[in-house]
C-alpha cells in the first residue's frame, strides 16, 4: 500500500467515528508502511476523519469490492 491508494478498514475505530468496511485514501505512509495516515470521507466528499491506522488494520481495494453505504448519526 502506498500514498493515494484506496484502502478498506478492517476494524472499527470508534474514537474516530469509523467502522469496519469504511473506505479511505492513504495520504501519508509512516516508517516503511507500518502505519498510514488515511482520510475517510462521505460519498459527497466531506472529510469524516483523518486517522493514523496500522497496516494490519487495512487492506487495499480490489476488483471484487463493492461500495456499500452506512448513514452517520450525529452524536
């Protein structure tokens, strides 16, 4: 995985309002790809969160992935 790749979150990150399956874009790679700064956004393009995520909690998007939505509920 590298900068500007789309990735899928493999675990919930409740502190950031993120759920398993959310799709984001890598905006920065740390220490040989051990972790990444990932921007997650709504389908309208509004940034939902920018989170530091360990590589083990991400996977790259592949040809068999389908976009699925979940509605955010205000806290």
